[in-house]
């Protein structure tokens, strides 16, 4: 059996796979990790949130970047395809994760990462922030799921 290299096919699989991985990981955080974290005392809850945040930001950022760029590349390379707009739409939705995280979630994330936040802002602020962060994170989950759906739809057509 001879294998041939098809860059566009690889880009389609990459975009779809990255969006699926991102959406699955983001959903896990909302549905399983956050509820478990909320059973801890505030200091432990914050430490756990920091550990998960610092690990997930690299994984999820890489998946989002690779998926967005791959989807946009498919749009560019398949200039004659009828479904090319789906690749652009998926990439566009997926890349929204970055500005949403930076501008909507970023200020509170930076504050909660400060070593003295429990002393300066108090336990109530920290706990409320972590709850609000999860609600905001649901938008990231939705962006990932929508991008995944658009990429799947493009693959199916």
C-alpha cells in the first residue's frame, strides 16, 4: 500500500481534531473539575485552580492556535470548494477564544494568580472569582464546540 501526502487533508484533520480536543478538555473543566474544586476550602480551591489553569493554558492555547490556523489554511487552499466558508467560520469562531480570554477573563485571572490575593481581596472575592471564571470558561467551551461542529460539518460535505 502506497501512502500519499495530502496537506489539505492533514490540515482538515488537524483543525477538526484540535477543536474536538479543546472542546472536550474545556467541557471536562466545566462539568467535572470545577464542581470538584468547589468542594475544597478556599485556599485549597485556589491552589487547585492555579495548578489546573497553568497546565491547561498551554495545552488549550496550542490546540486553539493549531486548529484556527489549520481551518483558515483549508479555507485558503480550497478556493473552489463549496464548503470552504465552513472552514473559515470554524477558524473564526475558534480564534475568538484568544481575545475573550485576554480581555474578558484576563484581568481577574491576573489578580487571582497574585500570591497575596487572599489577604488583599479576601476569601469571598477569590471564591466568587473562581465561580465567575467557570461561567466565563463556558463561553470558551461553546466556542470550541461550535468550531468542532463547523469543522465536522465541513468534513461531511
